[in-house]
C-alpha cells in the first residue's frame, strides 16, 4: 500500500488488482466505480477507514470481475474520432428538436458537451444535456437516448410510468437500452 495524498490511497486487493481509494466528504457510503476493465476506483466517506474500504472491495471481487468482463466486451467511443465537432453538435441539436416536436415533448434549453460518464441528462428545469459522442452511436441508439431524455421532461424517475410512456413512443425501447450497454464512454 502506498499513498499520494492523505485523502487517497492505492491498495492491492487479491483477485482485483490495484485499486484507488479516495475519500470524499460528500460520500455517504463506500462505492465502487469501474471506468475500464482494469480501472477500479472506490469512494470512501469521511467516517470510514481505508482498511474497511479495502475489505469491502475484497468482498465484492466477484461483482468487480463480472463488471470488468462486461467492460472488456463493450466498444469505447473516443471523442477524438469526431472530425467535425461543430457539425456533430448541430446534428444532435437538430435531432433533439425534431423528436421534441414530433412527440410533443418540449424542453427548456439544450447543451452538447463532451461528458465522461453520461450519455445525456435532463435537469429539473427540463434543460437537456447531450454527450457529443452520441453521434458515434448507430442512429437508432442516438434517437433512443434523446427520446429517453425528452420523456424525462414529463417523468423525472425511471419508474413504471416512465417506461410505459417511453415504450409507447418507441416500442423497442428496452431492447435499445440493452444494446446501448454494448458501448461506453471511455
């Protein structure tokens, strides 16, 4: 075990490998994140020790192995492969506007960003943020993500009502959601 800063520590966990433990004053529980098949990061709340966090990671090695295998089988979408960033932004905003009008789901404002962890989001004020890497997806999946966020302008959670509405607009929404898991942001 070695450390770089007092609020983070690298540890070797048997069956997992090197893991970055990082203390967060905002965290309420120990959480494990995999940003790649060999990149495990753990958020540790202020009240928990790094030793306890390492033990928690060890207890979850089966889950970590399963998620790492899933990540190995996904396609990484590199923002560097977008040659015309301005054109990509315009395409996404145009598609958002088209789907919004077609289904009668207005939004307040729209943004296109290069996000590292999300395909898109919808705020409480119905502002929609789209990840520029959506243009690298097959068109049907890009539309699925956009329509998913437009439905959030009406229903903010992922409860049964949300899925009922989304599937009423796109009958294969669950299948597209599953297909989207074959891609990741990097």
